[in-house]
C-alpha cells in the first residue's frame, strides 16, 4: 500500500502523458500525410483507405481508454485514502477531503487526454471521407 501511496500519481499521470504524446504524434503525422497525399498515386480504393486510416486506431484507442486510466487512478487514490482512515485513530475531515480531491485529479487528467483524442480522431475520419470521395470523383473523371 505504501508503494501505491508514493507512486500512484507518477504511474497514472505518466501513463496518461505517454498516451497523450503518442496520440498527438500520430495526429500530427496524419494531418501532414493528408496534406501531402497524391490521390492519383492510388489505383485501388482499398489501398487508399488502408493508407489513410493508418494510426487512426491508436488515436481512437487513446480517446476510449484514457478516461479508464484516470478512473483507475481515482479508485486507487480513494482506496489509499480509506486505508489510511482505517489505520488511524482519528478521523480528520480535512485530510480525508484532501485525499479524495487529490484522487479525483486522475479522472480529470484522463478526460483532458481523451477529449482532444476523440476530437482529432473525428476530424481525421472526416478528412478520410473527403479524400476517398475526391479519389472516387477522380476515377469517374470529375476532377
């Protein structure tokens, strides 16, 4: 329990920071790729879709799972707070509230990672749809 008390914040916030870094790196990579893509280089629509959706699963997975990582940190933080309450002879309301407030920061951090990830994912998926439509128009001779 002492290990969790000392390192819980570092583990949860470190994991969320890593997830955020990966998500942001893939989102920037995809935007640059979409900006530079030449639709005429693709002869088949499925090959185009594979190229366009590369790394989008990772961005989506970060958006879907970051709140759970934050929630896990909150639950473990509350567990630590209750454990400390059970170990002590006195119930100090201030220390209990402080422990609970500090535990909730993990959930907030998870949401701060998830919301931009979902926004990036949705924006990138819209761009995929537009590029596929442009490719189809090119193939039909409407470009």
